[in-house]
């Protein structure tokens, strides 16, 4: 796909997500669920996420590949392969970072 915009409302699983621009964020309704006492485990899990521009929050992935990669709050990634830019939030976890030439 050209553009993929994922809003996570609960547990979500995909083997591969490939597109030009990829964004994955937790839905704001998850915060409401937490406030009223419901368990709200909303997270995207994928083996591979690949795109030119990748922006993720609350995502677990084995491999993330892109030219520009932004990993926000709640991300846990095994390996990030990036070409131009990698930004990682303070609470995101990245096991291995590889800059491609």
C-alpha cells in the first residue's frame, strides 16, 4: 500500500506490514477504557514493518526497515535498519540499530 495508518484498539498481530508511509498509534479510546477500569492492552505486534517513512507507538516488531524511522512510547524492536534518520523515544527499546549506506 502507499499509505498505511493503523489505529490500535486492542491486541493486533500482523506478519508483515509494507508500504510507503506507515503509521501505527494506540487509539485514544484505550485511555478511556483505562479510566473506567477496563484492561486495555492495545499493542501492535509484527515480524516485519517496512516503509520509506515509519512512525510507530506501542508496537513490538522483530525488524523495522525504512529511510526515516521514528519509534515512540511503548515500542520494542529487535532490529532497526534505517537509511537517513532514526529517532527513538526515551522509553522505547531497540536491541540492534543498523544504518544502511
